[in-house]
């Protein structure tokens, strides 16, 4: 981690703790929606952004919008660190993100785009530039395919990514109008914003010199061009924009002014400055390995956020790599490549077959990836796999050149394989290198590297072929990536591990594979199936009706007008040698200069929090300020509409502004709360749950439809309660409520937002059904407990009325359970305090 990244990280942490001061109202609404509100995907599973995605976006906003550091030089000064700065490169805002492969860079790009887009269309004015025009550059077609997506993989193509995941605040969806253009599609631009996605070669392959002057053309005009020749090159289209943001994926390719990729960006910036007086808005670089080429790992100087592979592994964001060590391999004197490496290949196949068995019940396909040193040896390994190891017709050979670039002949096949890996015939992939291409397939579970390298970035690039998780939505699953150790680079593995970024165990290859616990429905236990009523209704959040605001119901006479004296902030400039003040001025940090601007800014801030049209709220805020907020009625404007002297400094006073905001937000949040009638829309059989894996310990339960159920490693309370339920004769069946169940009970949190609650267990007796929350010691005093209790109790009451079956909610605290764990169920219930 560079000194600049360390300094930025500390400042961002303090800034977050203070609730993001200095950001626009639009930015605040986005951060609140993304990271504070609870989200569910269309199929009903809970969703939250990963820590790295949240931190990366926060860092970008802090640097660009709050600190306004739009050059590396200014960043170095602002954070008081020494940074190597090349003046040729420091001509426009450039920010690099070092994020491990599989840690969600695409989502960070998406949030960066939306942050810029909405601030632009809502006309944020805070001294920084925003845009609705974006260029997303990929180093090759493989990466471009991944960014654009297809019918099975949501990405930027057709904007599906923006809608499947919770990126757009619901009240702003109608204003989101972003057109996605692939490469140089000749498509009319009809939207507010445009996102171009292309491989970089599209921007410089047509860079030929203009044809020589032909005097005949000056009389007759130039020859008519063919349709394809009349297409406007993409670089020319982009040169017409005065507000372009560029996002580079796999940005380790963009590291030097001598490279063509760099030249393209510099050209766009230069053209912007020449034509419009301002260049590109910003350049965002994303890479797992943003290092300069060479034998040493020298990071890019403009990295502002660093999420290393080691941290991603610890957080469970990517697969956990294990290195399979082969002890005492049999010696060989053969010069044949396959025979030299047969032990490594065979061990890799053996472990792959174990994954294959494990994945059968999950209906997923693992992939074996073998890297060789030369093209001809890749062909030999493929032949061995097909003819001697049972992989006939299941091996994909991808040829690359010495620098790791896929050859043109193999490109189409590689692109198609990456897109269709779940359903195509390939089980093994053999290639020479594949390190530079950004070609990574989440199904890769075993890597067998059969070549030596000198580069220090070998480890992360090698692991990168298989780091992406197959099941990213399963929080309690530690997915594994097995790499079969090769003696030629044992020292490199150990050196990287010793550096501290990686904590990868080296295990005997015969013991490196450990099967996960698979949770699935037991076909012999359908008698223990349970149907859960799925309700709609209850608490909902609506856009508040401003007509229902009565200013006399708001807090009255909060401030004494005459006693408001805003502090005077002075700037003094002293001569360093003579210690004399050479310049002095009063600084004004005005929220607004005019009353009309003040009312609009305040209305925008409030509606960004609660929804609604800002213009509709302005007259109500105006009435409150002039007639209710102060101890006297306040005349703000003259008859001609001009603002009276001395008024704006008092209204701009921070406590006054914050009070107006808080008063309206609190009142409108109450207005936005509503309850609708409950109705049962369907029932869910827990036997419909698809099989899944977990790394948590499991209990082989008796009275559930599942073969086994997981419980947390950190506590045995759930395990003890499950054993208790199995032993009770009065309990006919039960289940732990899994995150895959579409049961979610809405409630209002302390922040005024709607949250969702899922209790821990369903228990069925002859008399009734129970929803049970099991609370460990120390969790009972949480602020949300009472709200959750009330919502679960209401849910049970309504289900009982609608279904005719009795449902009851119980919260069982750990201390109570310990007292009654030997008692029958009804006697344990008698020990409970009624939920509040």
C-alpha cells in the first residue's frame, strides 16, 4: 500500500464517521440508498454491496467531490505525501483502483457512472464537473464481452445491470436515460446520457494519414464513399464531447505515455481543451495489478484505493486458494513435456474429479485449467487429456503468443467458451499463458501451472484465472481454488506469501481437497415439509403528500432572530520571514447567495432524502421560515423581490440550515410511512429450496425435510436449539429459516427507512405454528429488537386471520433457553417474557 493510499484511507474513514460532510444532496441520496437501505434481488434473495465496492466509491467521491483534488500534484500536496509525478501524465484527473480480481470492479464502475450522471442531470453546482457521457475501454474483445454481457450474464449491455441490482433509487428511475453503444455502432443518440463500450483497438486502428491532395477533387468534389467508409469513426464522435469520463478496465495496460492506449486518452483531452477549454472530466483506472512493467512491483502513482488479494480472500469475496504440494515426485529423465509433468497433471485431474462429484448435486460444472510453456506443449497436454485421461471432446486449447495475447485464430473460440462455460462441452482448458487477457472463468477450480516465470506479479495473475466465485451470493461458503505446485516457482509462491498480502496454505496435494457441506432436500423426509405463507402489505414507504404538511404542526420559534450572529471566518496570509500579515480577508461559506437559490437548495436536499418534487415543497419551506421558525415573523425580501441586507448570512448559518432540514425530513418521513392491508399472495414449500454448499458446520437433523442444516462457527446456541427441537415429542417438524426462503417481514428502523426481518426458526406443533427468534447473550439490547418483535408479531396475527391457522411469534433469549432446555416446549414458552 502506497503512502498516498494510506493517507487517503485514514481521511476517508474520519469523513465517513462524520456522515459524509461536503457532498452534494444528490450524492448523499445515492450513498444512503446503496449502503444504508436494505435490498432484495428480483428472485427474493437479500443483497448488499461488498465492503470493497463501498470503500472504493466513497474514496472516489471524497477525493473528487469533497477534496477537489483533480491532479496528482494536488493530491500529494493535500495529503502531504511524496509521490513520483510525471508532468506529461498529470494533465487531467486520474484515479486508479487496485482491486483484486473478482472483488466487484464492475459494480464500482456502475456506481461511479450513476454518481456522475445524476449530479449532472440534477444540475449540482459545487465547483466540480459532472457528466452523462462515458467511455468504457477494454484491452481486448474478451474483456469487452464480459463488460457488455449477454442474455445469461447481466452487464452493461441493454442497461440490464442497472436494473437487476439496486443501483437506481426508485424515485429517480424515470430520470435514468442512458444509452449503451457497443464499439462503433451507427446508432442515433436519443438519450440524456451515453455509455460507449469498446476495445481500445477500435480507437487507433483507423489512424492512417489522410490521402494525398487530388486537384481533380477540388473541381468535381471527392469520390462518393461506400457506406462503410462513410461511418464516423468513434474517436471523432468522442472528440465532439466537452464532458467525457473514461473508465479503463484491466488498466495495467495504460501505464506510459509511449503506449497507444495512453495516446488515445491524451488526444481526447487535448481536443477537449482546444475546442471547449476543458479536457476529459476524469479517467478511472481499474486493475488487480496496476504495476509498471518490469521485474519489480512498482505501483502506479495515482492509486487512490487498494483492496489487495489477501484482504479479498479473508473477506470471502473471492475463492480461497490452496496450493497442493507434491512430495517426493518420482524422478524422470524423459525430455517429453507430458512425461516430465505427468505427476502434476494427474494430481490436478484427480482433484478436478473430486470437484466434479461434489458439483453434481449443485448442477454446476467445475473446470480444470492447465498452463504450459509453449504452444506445441499445450497441444501435447491436450492430446494426453483427450486420448488417455477421458477428456475426449472436452478440452479447449487456447493459443497465445509469448506476451500472453490470444492469437487471432483462437480468439473467437475463447470468447465463446468464456460466455457459455456453464453449458458447453469443455471441462479442461489448456493454454500457454492467458495472464494478460483478463480471461477468467468463475468455474475454474483447479489450476495446474507447468511453466516457470520471472515476474513478481506471477502469483496474482496466475490465481486470477480462477478467483471469481461460482456462488457469490452465498455468504457462509468458503469456495476453494486449488493450484498444483510446480517446483520451478516454489520460491516465488513463498516470497509472495511472506510479503504479507497473501495467506495461502501449502498443503500436501493428496490432502488439499476437502469437500464442502451440501445442504439439500432429503427425498425420504417429505413428511417434514413446511409451507410458509408469503404476505404482501404491511408497512410501506410512499412519496409523501406535501399538501398534508401543516406548518403549525412543525416546531415553532426554534431560534431568536436577533440573537443569530454567524461567526466571522478570516483568512490571514503571513510573510514567512517577517512574520507580518500581508493579506487578510473574510471568508464566506454560503449555502446560497439569494433567497430563491436558498429555497431551491433546501427543497432539493429534503426531497433527495424523502422523495417528491422539490418545486412543490418550496412554498411550504418559505412559509415556515418567514412565519414559524423564528420568534418573530421575518421579512426576507423587498417588494421587488430583492433580498434584504443581513438576511442571507443568518439563513446560511449552519445550525439554522440543519434545523430546517431535520424538521422537514422527520415530519415527511412520518408522512411517508403507511400500512396497507395484508394478503397472502402464495405459499412457499421449503422443499423447493435448491441444493447449496456451506463452509459452516452442520447438524444432521431428524425432523426437517433437509439432510442437514448449518449453524454458525462462532456459537453453538443454534446447534443446541436444533438438537432440543429434534428431541421434543410435541414438535412435529421444524426448520431453520434459510436466506433462500422468500420470507421477509418489513419494519421501520430508527433511521426512518424500511428494513426487513427474517426470524431464525419455524416450529410446527399440533396446536400451532411458531416463528422463533433465538437471541444470544449481548444482542437483546439492540435498538432494532423491539421494532422486529412488533413486526413479527403483526405478521403472525395477520397470517392467522388470513389462513385460519394459528401462528405465534416467540423470542427466546440464550439465558432463558439455558434455564429451560430440559423442559417440554410449552414449559419453555412459559418462561418467556412476552415480546414487546
